[in-house]
C-alpha cells in the first residue's frame, strides 16, 4: 500500500524514532509499504518518519540511480549492490569508514529541493532485516549517502540542517512556502 509522505513543516520529522524490540508481522507490512511508497515516489530512500511512524526503520533501493555508483562489501569482500536491494534496515547503526565528501542530495519530504551535503564516503552498517536477522556490511558512494540521510531522519535531523548557510539562504523562500503549506494542511485536517 502506498502511504502518504509527510512534508517539511510536519512536527514528526523533528522527532527521534523508537527502537524496535521485535520484527512483527505489522512491522514487516510497514516495511513492504515503505518500499512500495518509495518506489511510487521515485525515491531511493525513505525513513519511517516520512510516513508518519516514529520508528528506527528505513527503506533503501539504489538500483535505479545508475548515474551515481554505489559499493558494497559483505564480510570484507565486494558484493553486488543490485542483488542486495531492495533493503529495509531496522535499528540501523552507522560508523564512518572514510573521510567526508560533498555530494548531491534531495529528499521526498522536500520536493524539488537539492543541495550538496558533506558526509563520509563510506560507512559500516549494522541493522536487522525484515526477517529480524542481523545484517552487517560496508557501503560506499550513493548507498552510503542514502543510508546516512535516512539515519538522520531517524534522529529528527533533516538534510537542510547539513546544508551550507548560503544554500539554506538560497532555498529559504521555498522552505518557508513548503512549511506554510504543510502547516495549513495539518490545521485543515485537524478540523
């Protein structure tokens, strides 16, 4: 089921997600819905926060982004990114494994807004998958960037918080307009 992606200005985007104690059938359904929602929106990453659930959970699928390569290592050996996708990560933890570099980012909660964001070029990731099984891998390139972007969401951090002040100033009119639209929609829904 395709879920609504909440936009900038919604208060849930600024909150921390709860760790999941168990991977239940409801969580598995949410993971499948998040993947469907992300694909329907033509995204490559989606945090549970973005569909209104304050949980430490993200969906990732970078197979469509052929212009920006990703790397993957399982047990220290190169592995196929395509074969590893799509991915749902539960309770993810990330450790930087390379120096930071700037790269372009967008966000489904900020339609049509993009900026270069500085993040480590590769990271070590541990998490549970949708079966509740532990995962551990190192990734680089776009996959590392997406996982770090979604992990920020799980902590209530948005990519605008990591923009340069110049870029933030440049986007401020669009940000103000999006925030006002979101708040007006929430007020309308409340009645």
